[in-house]
C-alpha cells in the first residue's frame, strides 16, 4: 500500500524554477502481502521537496533535484512535521548547499526532544 499526496507550490509556467512538494507513506517491506500490510502498523513516511530548473543540456529541457525527509515514526501526525521540514529545508539547501542539511540533521537528532515520548504522553 502506498499513500501519496502531491501539492503544487506554483501552478504557473516554469520560469527560473518550479517547486513541488510530495509526501508518501508505505510499509518498510515491499514484499508483504496485502493482508500482511493491513495488519502491519509499521510504515516509513517521507516528504519530498522537488525543484525543477530549466537546463538546455537536458533532453527534457529541465533538471530536477529533490530533498527527501524520511522517518520511521509510526504516528501519522509526523507527516505534517515532515512536510514542514522538507518545505523549509528544500529551498535553503538549493540556495546554500549541503551544510544546511548537515546542520538540520544535527539539530533534529541532538537538540530536539524525543518526539515519540511527547506524542505518547499526550
């Protein structure tokens, strides 16, 4: 089972770049039967921020890059958080480079409170 939602950040014709954000949620094991998937509560959830830019060297006339944020948190409430992280980090990464992602990874892993504990206690 794959659940996907796509939101277009700019419905206009591509100028300097077009951005698109997408989220998806799926079981971590692609080989599970549909019955096993229904019984499983384990999902990998991801949010993606895409940027498409004109590129005359590409046969399609554009190149596409993406920032993907993934978690194994099972709680569906993490999707909005992931979308927000991807939405903030995507443009920052495209404009400033890898250091943005390295800093975000460090802050999220070592500075944030344990989100699982917060959700379970609430």
